[in-house]
């Protein structure tokens, strides 16, 4: 019977400028876009300037690139419409925060820039060379500028040293992730990375000015603004970037199936939920009401909730967990006997270890390996394993050993949310 219970437990278990055919010289004031002043010689009677430097009207959720209208985006569209007859062009760029794969982030930056360009074109009618799309990919440059001013951010000096000395982005990530066991990386994900998931733009327009540009509209050599979208300026203004300490919630949800149970013809489905912390709860279910043959069956109705702790990032990498299990069973694996619970469910506790990895560039699909050990308390009735076989034994016992095991395929979603206090 203990062998049967062991088997049961294993089973339960992302410049060139021209204006009105006039050639301008260029004074570079930017870090990743045309944050600059352009002028024509010493006796200019016209001037092209960038309004607001880099305006950031769209902040995206993790891995997303579909435009959702916001008050800031509406104001930006209105500004473009108001100066459309004096417009030279609009510089548009998309970027991704550094977490995730480099290949996907490169694509994500392009998708976000194109999404904003398509939205502007649809709302204003601008097309062609009036909208110049750029892909910034992983925005390490803005991250570096933010950290220069975030003087109280944990391990700031170590981060700046890594960014200045290491040019390979993948090695950068690994070095940052290894700082204090991944705590700094999580702080970056929660407090620094969200505004880097953006589509930004600069409006270049022509103004007739017989005199030199006035001081109050001279762009200053300051970093681009990457504060929250509802606080970004639309006027000619720059400000020092700060990181947002507002609490955020980045919920993750995964739907899962254990391939080991599928191979044993035991139907199963699970869900895992994380509130964007190092913790998650995994709840698998098994339901197998059918017989394999007349004398072979693994009938189960079971669940095995588990609370997990992830050292680096929820649903990615290593984890440890504590689980409990409750199961009803009717099992026959040989000709000797069929074992059935006498309306008294099997139960127990255990500890487990596992590793989860991401499949593909979208990072939605994943594969998880886990194994756990603990105890099981059970009662059973034993019947002769033939048609209408009589009961010949009843009993109860404890089992110590493997209580959880799996190779699990999952599909994950990120549900980012900002907790506003205003």
C-alpha cells in the first residue's frame, strides 16, 4: 500500500533635420533623442526648436505595446494639431526596460514606437516623413541618468560603476541581478524600470523670430524627463528625473498543466498567482474519473496548494515552497488489490524545491521542474481487483517520502497596476 501512496503523492503533486528647405547647424544637447536647438547662422529670421524636449505621453505595461488613450496623450495630440501648419516633423522613439530578453526588448522598442506613430497618424492625419520612428531598445542610457540623480537608491554607486564599465548588456544584467541576492534588481523593477517602458516624442516646429531665441525658451542641457505620465510637462520645460517611490503592484498569473500527470492520463490544471513580490501561491487540481482498463485505474480528486518564495523574480528561476495536499482516491495498479479511500481524504504536508524557466521571446510560455518531500496520513479500504471483488482489508498509515513532483508547462500574464494615493 505504501508504494501505491508514493505513486499517488507523486501524481498529486522590450539627425538629420530640414525645415522649409533651410539648412541648419546642430547643437547636441540630448542623450537618446533630438533634445537640441537648431539655428540658421548668426542672422536667423527663422528657428526650429523642439517643444518640451522629449515628451513621454505613453507608459506601457510590461511586455505590452498597444496604445491606450491617456490625458497626457490627448494633450500631446492637441498640441500637435495646434501647430500642424508650422510643423517640421515629429521624432518618435520606443524603449523597453532592461528586464527580459535582449532580442524581445529590441522588438518591443520598435513595436512601441510604431504604435505611437500609428496613433498620431490616425488622430492628426500626419504621414510619411513627418513621423520619424526610432527604436531605442533597452533604455540603459535613461537608467544611467536617473540613477545619477537618485542619490538614496540602494547600491547606487555599484550600479553606476557597472553601467559605466560594462558595455555588454547581458553581462550588465547578470552583475546587477547578483547584487545583494537580487534585492537591488527587484528595487529597479519596482521603482525605476516602469517609466522606461515608454513611447516618447519630440515635436520640431518652425517659429519666425527676428531676434535671437529668448532665454525662457532655450532648452537646457539636462536629462530627459521620465516621471509619471500624468505629471509630464507639455510646455518648453525640463526637469531632473527622479524615480517614483509610489507603491506599485505587478500581478502575475499563470495557467499550468503537469506533463507527468498528462502522461499518466490524469487530467490536471493549475493556477499560480503572484502579487509582484518574491511570493506566489500555486494551486493545482487533479480530476480523473475514468478507468484506464477494467483492472487498472488511477481515479483522483485532489489539490495541492503551495506557497512559494522566489529569491530573484516571481515565476522565474529557483524557488522553495511549502505545500499541503488533500486527495480522494480509487487506485488499482496490479492484480492483487484495488485501494479506495473510505470517505476520508488523504492529507499531509511537505517542502519542495523547483526551477522555472521562460520559453520564447514573448516570455509568456514557461517550463517548471519541481520535487518535494513530506508526509501523508491516509486511511484505505482494500478490495480484490476483479469485477465486484470483495473488501478484504481496511487500515490507516503514514507515508514519508516524495510528495510532490512535476514537469509543468505554463502560460503567464503580467497585470501591472499602480497604486495611486492621490
